C-alpha cells in the first residue's frame, strides 16, 4: 500500500510540474500576441502621425508603463492608441488596472518618436532569443531601436 501511495504521489507531482510549465508557455504566447496587437496599433498611429508616441523629456527615460512615476505617459499611450486598440492589454500575471511590477508591459520611445521598443518579463521564453533591443531578463520587440 505504501509503495502504491508513493508511486501515485510521484506521478501526481510530475503531472503538476508539466501543467505549470504549460501554463507558463500559454501566458508567454498571450504576451507575444498582446505585443503584436500593440505593435499593430503603434504602426497605425505612425501612419497617421509620422512618429510613434514620444515621451522623451516627459517621463523618466521616455518610458511609459504602469508605475506611479510613469502612469501619466502610460495613460496617454492608451488614449493615443484608442482609435486603433480599444484598451492596452495587460500582462496575464498582472491585474487591471495594471500595477507596476515586472509583470507589466513597458514601452519606450527612441529617436524622437522614430523608434520604440516594447518589453515584457517572460516565464518560459528565452529572453536572449528576442530582437536584442534591450537585454537583461526582458523579452523585447522594437522598431528602429538602434
């Protein structure tokens, strides 16, 4: 009986580990989808305005994210993209309204509105397999970021 209980415990721990891994991969897939939606909205904004939403000199280091020191720019980004995207997506580990944490999407303006990059903190993706536009632990997508 003890052997059977041990085997069942071992099998259930293996199943739970694989389920958690699958959930992390699903959240990363959603993050990539969210980033693509934001990128599409940014490209539509660029087509209309000939620049991306620019926060240089407005927010710390031109960042727009859901942090108290950057929330004004985050809300402004949401309103600027509203014609193209009803609501800015929120990281699956973050609530709504978004609260600052690594579990948030980050937008940064580059080159006076002619480039940007978007970041998120991946769970299962290799951050080194992204476009290399930021580095560290972040997964990054960008346009004219160099």
